């Protein structure tokens, strides 16, 4: 009874090279086998596994915020499997066993060298699970603000309103306080108008409310409100509280500017002043050696 003998790919390539009298045929054959298998398995994984994962995420309704890191992790696993298979097919031994030996020897050194990387990776996991912000959100932290363009497992990329791209380590965004003005569907804006002590508070309040109700982008519910919040040195502070829907940075700035402008114009028409601070400097001025001025006759 005849039997079929399996000849490894590396053996076939090495034999072909040896027949051509190529020096170091074994080593070259192993290298060629490693590259061929690595490329083949990688292409096969990207053509089959990635589309399956992508369709699975879409069918489950996973949003862009969560799907991007999952797809990146999938690509990493495909490369890992491709290296493992190519390592074995090239005759370099068991890849997993070799990897475990190397990892055990390098764990301590890697642990010290990659403290920041590991901290950022863990912070990235928390960002994906806790979702303090998403791609497209306008956020503020420390003295910075901008729109989130990309979130990875190590860094977050944020475009500032001056069109600068900030690459922020994830740990910086989880260790401090992050302000996300657009986390909800509605955003409250506050602005304090200062009027003179001799001006009519009720009339000013009525103007502030009327202009808020007349603006198309300001919500009627919750209704605009005005509170007296300050008795300053030169003015009485009336704080307007208004709400806008589906907020963004551009909407916020545009709506506030238009609203404040119309209130200012109405104040001018009603002779309601917006005073500027006044400072009175008192005291005496003495000159050394001063005395009565002498007059010549």
C-alpha cells in the first residue's frame, strides 16, 4: 500500500535552490518561505476575517467610536497569526514556544520601559468603555479645547479651533477633568449683562427675555430666564440663561454673538447703559522740599 509523504514548503524551495547550486540554500529557502507565507496569510485574513468582523459590527449596531479600535485589534491579530504560521512553515520552530521564552526573559525590562505606553493603553480602554467623549465631540481640558478626530488605544487626536492637530496621550485625558459641552442634546449658555444702577432692572430683564424668545436657535423649552447675580462697583449684573439644541462649537459661538448683539441694540434704544468700570484715585501728593513759591520783585 503506497503512502503519501508531506514535503514542507521550505523543503521544496530549499531543494530547488540547492539544485541551482545557490549557496546557503537552506537559510535562503527558510527566509523565502517565511515571507511568502506571511504575505499569503495576511492577505487571506484581510480578505476574509476583516469583512466578517466589519459586517458583524454593523449588524449589531456598533458605532464608529467602538468599531475603529476593534478593527485595529483584528488587524493586529491577523498579523500575529500570519507571523506564527510563517514562523512554523519556515522551519524556525514553534513560534508560540519561542515567543513565550523571549517574553519571559524580557518582561521585567519591558515593564519598566513601557510604563507610559501601558498607562495610555489602559486609559484608552477606559475611554472606549466609559465614553466620556466620542469622535466629533467638542471637548475642553486644562487650557486646551477642540474637536475629537480620532481615538486609538494609545493617543487621541484633537483638532483645535485654530486648525492645529493635537496628539494627546490617553492618560492625560483620564487623569484630569474633561469638559464635554456636547455630551447631551441640549446645552445651556449663560451670559451676564451689566446695567447701570439708575437703569430699570425690570425693563432690562424684559428685553433680555424677549430677544431670547425671538432667536430661532434658542429653545422655548426650557424657557429663557434672567437672574440678578451681582451688585458690582459700577453695574448691576443680570445673568441670562438660555438653551440651544444639538450644540456644537460653531453653533455656540454664533448663537451667543447674535443674541448679545441684539440685546445690546435694544438696550441702546431703551437708553439702558452698559457701564464700564470706574476707578477713583485718592490721596495726597507731597514734593520733597516744597514750600511757598518765592516771587521776585
